[in-house]
C-alpha cells in the first residue's frame, strides 16, 4: 500500500470519528459506521502488523485532537458551539 493511501484512509477515519464525537443523536452513528468501513478497507489492503497499529493509533489521536481544534476555531471566530464543549 502506498503512502498516500495510508494517510488518506487514516485521515478519512480520523475525520469521521471526530464528527462522531461532535454530533448528537442517531445521526452520529452514521459517521461511526463510516469510520468502521474505512478501517475494514484499510485492514483488507494491509496485512502487516506495524501499519495496522499505526493506523489505529493515528485515528485515535486524530479523533481526540480534531474536535479540540474545531472548538478552538469556533470559539475564536464566533461560530456556534454546543454548550457542553465549553464547560
């Protein structure tokens, strides 16, 4: 698997998990399912352990960092922020 494919699937799964964290209701589970499907595609293409471990670690890191970045940008620009993120 190429480097671009690795980073593309990692970023896609990370963004989908970040949207899952930021949304509410039943609609959020669609993003979780999308991240699972991206993960399945990655695991089908990559058979070695090391890239699989890095994929999981980076997706979890992105899922934690991207919502924080969004809330910081939203606060700085005056966008709507769900009150539960500012407590």
